C-alpha cells in the first residue's frame, strides 16, 4: 500500500476542517495515504468496523485519546486537529488597545457571567477576562515565544506575590499571545499554552471564580493532551483537580491525578523535572483522595510523596512544581486536615517555618493551612494568630480566598473578644479594594 503525507492546505482539507467534519477528514486522510479501513485499524489498534463508525458518525467524535491515535497514524498535525475539534476560542480581528474593542462577530449571549458577590478582586478586573474566555482578543503586541515566556514569568511572579487583581488584568493578553503562538501547532507551543491556562485556573480558583476556572481547566486539558507531554498533562491534571474538588467531585479528581502520575512515572523519572513532577503529583493525588474520603489511599500517597521528596534537593524547582520536603509536609497538613485529623495536622506542621518556602504565596499558605487545622480543632486564638501571620506575609491568601474569609467572618461573629480576632477583622476590612 502506498503512503503519503496529505496536503492539509488543499481546498478539500480546508473545507472539512472548517466544517468540523472529523469523520470526513479522517476518511479523506486515509484515502490520501492509500489505506483501507482495515489498514488504518491495524495502525491504530482499532477494528475496521470502528474506523467505519468514526468516519460515518452522525455526531462528532469526542474521545480525544482515540482521535489523537488516528491523528498520529494519519500524520494529522496538532494544529489541524485542534482547529478540527474547535478547541481554539474565536478571536477578535482587531489589535487590542487601551479601550475595549467591539467586533461585529461578538455575540453577547456567549459572554459568561462572573458574579461578584463577596468578591475581593474588583469586578472591573474580571470583566475583560470573562469576555476574553468567550471571545479571545488579539495580542497587544506581536506574539513571539520569547515575549510569551516573559509574560508568563511576570504573571507567575504576580501569582506568587498574591497580586491577584493585577494578574487577572494581565491574563487576557497572556492567553491571547499563547494562543497566537500555538497557531503553527507545535507540541511545545501547546505545552506552553496549557501552562498559561493552568495559571489562569489556579488564579480563578483561588479567588472563588469556579465557573470560569472550569473553562480554563478544560482548555488546558485539551492542549496538554495535544502536546503529548506527560509533564504538561500532569500540570493540567493538577489544576483541573482543584476545580473538580471545589465542584464536589473529589473522586473524579483522584482518578484524573492518579492517571497523570502514572503517565509521568512511565518516563522513567530520569530528569529532575520528571522527578519533581512525580513527587508533586503524589501530593496532589493524596489530597484528592483525602477529599474523596479515601483515607488509605491518601495516607499511602503522602508517604510515597515524602519518600520521593527526600531524594530531591531543598531548593525549589520550576515555578509550577517547586517541590521540597517542606512543601510535601505542608501537603500532609492539608491531607490530615481534610481527613478530619486536626490535631495530627497541627502536629505534622509544627516544625515548618516560613523561610522553607520560596514565595509569599506559599508562606501565606503555610499559615492559612495551619489556621484551618487549628480552627477545626476548636482553637480560636491559635486560628486568629495564624491568620494574622498569613495576612502579614501574603494578604491575598486571607483576603481573596472565600474559605479563609469565611473563617475570619466566623471568628468575628462567634469569638469577637478572643485575642487577635479584632485585629484580624480590621486588617481584612482595611485591605478590601
């Protein structure tokens, strides 16, 4: 049988791509290769009848793993596959400016609403991001990989400092640049694009915008899978698990993160990045398992994470996976808290120190996680002192996180005369934008 690379710029291919005809494009590409359905089936591990069903299905295929296997066999570029299944959001056709640009293609009904009830981050900062998720703007400047990475590093630094309003304001252009850089469909471009959506997911989840974070998590998941990079897949699964846990789907989060950890392990963990990612994913699986009520799996995974982290150096790794023995211990605090063992959580974290954590966000998280454990244990004064320490270190960890603001509210209502409570409540009120 003959085999040749199809011309994806041909009128027939472009028509099939534009119409989103998955089955039609696979059939066309198969015929361009000179293959029968049984030949494509052998190349992908599916039966000829399965190939026939995919090519003639009335409804578009939704199994991305299956589609990627067919795409690999038929040499369908990732960019073509992404356009075919419609994972790239529509873009405005004009260059972004200081004022919002309205295009004739914008459909107000597609705009997703972000409610601002109880929100510490100003709604004005969220509105452009809300619109960008429905209609991606054009990048403010010419998109290049170097510019994208500079933007990403700046955005990650804003996350680490807890300047959420500034970060949310910067996210639309970051995502627009990342999308534009991925137009050529290279695997590394998709991995970078997924990382940008991961950062958006983490940020939106932290400030309680769970509907929007589900959108960014879905896009990251798709782009990470298109990249074929297990490390990108792990980062995406970690961010997605946060969204799922907040949606009450901890069991699903556990399955997704466990699968991602297994994919990373298949790399052999021969590089520092792979080893750090694996240790991080063990922590993430442990927390998801604890949230799902799977005590045995949670404790098993956190012990495995401790053993994996013991082999890592103390200094942090990548911005996404800055795994150290101290960070794993902090996860252990969260796992034990989630399992209801508040006293054990406090005991696990009693020797942790802020200087063991590289960023203000992580140092603030140390204090808030300890505060949660103290609060569950019924220790109001210790809770207030821990939250005051968090507010001094990283005000946004107290001000912007709905669950932590709820503890401050409860302290003020039920323990107004406890040492530190008035000072804490006043500090949080004064920090409101």
